[in-house]
C-alpha cells in the first residue's frame, strides 16, 4: 500500500471514532469524576466520625453516635435513648459538634 492510502485510512478512522471517543471522555469528566469526588468526601467524613457526632441515616433516622465497632455505628435516638446499630454505609450525613 502506498503512503497516501495509509494516510487516508488513518484519517478515516479518526473521523469515524474520534467523535465517539470525545463523547466518552466528556461523559467521564462531567458525570463520573464529580461522583467519585463526592463518594471520597463521604467516605472520609464517615471514617472520621467519633463518638458524640450526630448522624442522619439514609432512612431518615437521626441520632448521636454512642459506639463505633468495625463497620457499624450504634446511635442513640429520641428522649428514651433508644439504641440502634446501623452499618456505616447507611449513614447519609455527619454533623460534628462545634468545639469552642
């Protein structure tokens, strides 16, 4: 094959697959990277939790951490001080008390 034919082949491939590659790169930058940042921030927040922090679970339960064991939190809810054990992945928010 001559050099002109090879150059035409390469240009044809770039014109064919270039837009698809560009779309995949844009989707990664717009959708996947921000999601990974949010997940990393959430993991760091949950792993830095200590006894006394207030938490909200994905199901809407609100309580104060009274015990941390491996991948579980024991939270205390309501006036009756009901204790509930939940997995770390079930935590939606952590509210750290303000230290003075």
